[in-house]
């Protein structure tokens, strides 16, 4: 949709062929009869996501709604109080991170010095990861203690990379840290809290001028000048001809299309696409029977990051409708979204018991004297191929294909980021801009 919007802004007539009956892929709204408007997965948005922020701002203007999300200073807070790091907006960006780590709660003086040492080394390019290094190997080489890794770096790695630190690519993780914790741009470490579902946040306002054909499955895209398509200038899709085409399907669907193309370059592209390993992410939405507010809209569940405790799998919890808490809370029911990034492939979830387990995990970590709240409604959504394993030396294709008028878009392209929304949006925009250079007006 980012690609289609970019083309439409330049006056290009765009047709989106969508296999499902909704747009947005893994970042869309879902209408639940009991919970209301939810998303098909809880996503983390921060100010460093420049392409995402620009897209949301354009969508807000198109919808005449400038308040589609709220900015809050980022806080890394654990439910059990073992960690609290707050980015204070009163300081300039270059001092904001330093002050946050110096004042961090739950970290010893040695922990703070080690964290600042790593950030300073990255800033000066003295501690850049080596090719092939995993996050764990890199952190050990940067003298990061075990406690600091468990409290801070490992949870951040799983949250942003969706890959266990023992396997995750250190170079990608370093890029995430540079663009967020080390960014000099104001607001780069802000937490962006959407005030609506993801479809209303950007998809619906941006799709007004785009023709979308729902329920349309595409198994072949025939490049120009091939046996299947003798036309020397246009791409053939489902019997129709187009000046250009962007394939924005998942990597598994893309390989089925590319495998039918002739030539060695197409074979090389297929091998790249087949090298991906995909991992699931589970979001469990829970509506409690009473008001049970969190101290911050996003908090970390420490027990879900422990290798030796599979009892409680929750890793992060978000309070939905945080920005619209009512003054009269007497009849308000808190809605929570628990996120489980399956960094461990052998993790097995009991969906029937999961909501109750996650609520119990939260209450135990918060050590509150309140009784465990009852559950009014719940819904568990698992995206089985939500993300790819961001391992070192993964050969990710660029936006270009062997044919100049066919481009590729997706978070799996070589965006420099792991499988995050920023990568998906920036890839779509890059593919559209690359196609614009090839189309003859």
C-alpha cells in the first residue's frame, strides 16, 4: 500500500490485486464482536520510523484527522520493577540517552557504564559488529554483562528482531540501535501510541484513489519479451498489460512467481527467496472485568524472556486505549494486548489456557495486592509467518528484479532493517520510486 500510494501521488493510475478481502497484510485492523476494533497483531511504533511516521501524517491529513496517534517519551519498564529506563524530553537528543542510562533504575553502576560504553562505541564506529556475528557474540565482545543482557539487550533484540539473540544478526541489531537510541533527531525515541486501529491509521485514508481488486489471486507475472508474453514493453498479469508491476507478496508467494521466469538471474533470486526461515508471532487480546491500568502503555514481562521458565510465555503487554482513558473509570474494563515473539521455535502454546496464563503472569510480576482480574472476552491471533529469522549473512534481494519494469517490495527485501513496519513501508516506497524511473510517460 505504501508503494501504491507513492505511485498514485505522482499521478500514476494504480491497480492493486489483493488475494484477500482486505488490505494491509499483517498490519491491519480487525473487527471483533466483543473487543471492538483490534489489530491482527500488536505492533511497536517509535519515532525513529521515519517512513512510517510520514505515511501516518499523510494519512491523517487525508482523513482530516491530525491526532491519529499520540507521542510519549519512550520508557523501558519491566512489570516486576527490575528495570526502568526513561527518555526525558527535557534534554537535547545527544544528552537524553546518556541521562536515561545514568538514572536507570534496576541497573548497577557497572551495568550503566557497560551500556554507555556500547552506545559510545557504536556512535564512534569503534564497536561495529563483524560480519557473521550474532547479537550474543557481539554483546560478549563489547563487555556487556550477563545481567545487562538479560534485563535490557536481549528483550530489545527479541522485540525488534523477533529472533533469539543467539541467532540474531548483530549488524541489523546495531542498525536498530543507531537509528533509535543513538539518533540525534528529536522524537526518535518517542513511543507512538495509535488512537485507532491500523487500517484507520493509514490504510483506509490512503486507498481512496487506488483501484483495489479483492479476492484476486496472482500466480504468474509474465515479464515483457518472454515466451509467455511476447509484448516487448509491458508486463502481463492475468491477461492484462501494464507499464510496470510491483510484486509485494510474501517471500514464499514471490518465489512461486519468480520460479517461472527464465534465466540465471531469476534462479539466483529464487535461491535468495528460498533461504528465508519464517517465525510466528502471537498476540492475545484480553478484556478484564474491571479497571486494571498499567503504569505505562507498554511494559516488559521479564519471566517471558527467561530461557529456563516456559510457564509464562508473555514478553510484552500493551494497554489498549491508554490515550483515551475516561475520567469516570467506575464502569471501564481494561483491555490488554500480550505479545509473544516466538524466538524459540519449540515454544508450544495452549490457546485455551493462554489468556488466563498471561493475566496471571502479569499480576504475579507486578506483585500487586489485587486479586487476579477475571476475563470478560479474549482473542488470540497467531501470524504463523509473521516475521523472518533475522540471522547473519541472510541473502536478501534488492527491490530490483531481472526485468527493469518489475520491482519487488516487502520487509524481506534488503532494507537494512529486520522484519519491522518501517522496513515494509520504506521498501514499498523504494520500489515505487525505482519503477517511476523506468516507466516512460
